[in-house]
């Protein structure tokens, strides 16, 4: 009897293992589909505007419309996911440039990444306002992550003597955000204004300024 029980236990365990193996690919497929949809939505919103159809996004991602709605029941869910992904990518960029580049080069590279982030935010701004009103924590958490990214990059450069000692990351974010998210400012003017901000941050500017 003990042998039979052991046999049944082994068979049960085997069935359980098979079930786990079947579930893992399904979870991986679902995660991959979600990532494809978010990437496709970012591209489609940038090229067609936030009013682009959900069907166009599903087609760009290479998945069915049903898969789209299983992940994102409505457009606002998708807008939130795109924005969250962009904020997380910006934070990852901050960590990467600080680890891999010279301090001043890291500041410049992070500025470029912030401009890309701001372009997507600009395209989504109308619907993002709805998301922020419904979920105040969503807005505050995103802002905190962006500000901490600025602080990381600027503090690193300031500690290395590449940025003037009175510059704070939060100050730089306040200067850059209105410039980069204002749709009425043409790209060439945005680039010129950001160059001014960069020049004003340099440590040698502070040391050579007249008293």
C-alpha cells in the first residue's frame, strides 16, 4: 500500500510539474505581448497622436485586438502604461550614464534622454491629465522618480567639480520641464534654450563670473 501511495504521489507531482511548465511560457508570452503593445503605442501616439485607434496599435504590435483589450481594457490604461514605461526608462538612463560616462558627458546624455521623454509626454498630455486627476499618487510617484534621476546625475557631476556648486537637480528639472513639454516652442528653439541651461550649469562659468 505504501508503494501505491508513493506512486500516486509521484504521478501527482509530475502532473504538477507539467502544469508549472505550461504556465511559465504563457506568462512569458503575456509579458512579451504587453511590452510589444506599450512600444507600439508609443510609436503610434508619436506619429498619429493620442487619438490613434486601438486597432492601429494592436496591428503595429503584431497582436490581435482581443489581446490588446485583455491587457488594456481602455485607452487611458494604455496611456498610463506608456508614460510609466517612459519614466522608468528615464530613471534607468540616469543610472546608466552615471555608471558609464564622465560626469559632464552624463549630464549631457541625460538631457537628451529627458528631451525624448518629454516629447512623448507632450503627445499624451491631454489624457495624462485625466490619469493624474484620477490617480494623484501616479503623478506624484512619477515626479519623485524623475526628480531623483535629475538629482543623481547633477549630484554626480557637482561632486566631480563639473557642475557649479549651487546647482541642484530639482532646480534643473524645474527649468527644463516647461521648455521641453511646451508644444508652442519649436525644436530648434528648445535645443538652443537647453544649451543655455547646460552652459549656465558648468563649474567654470561660476568661477569666471564677475563679482
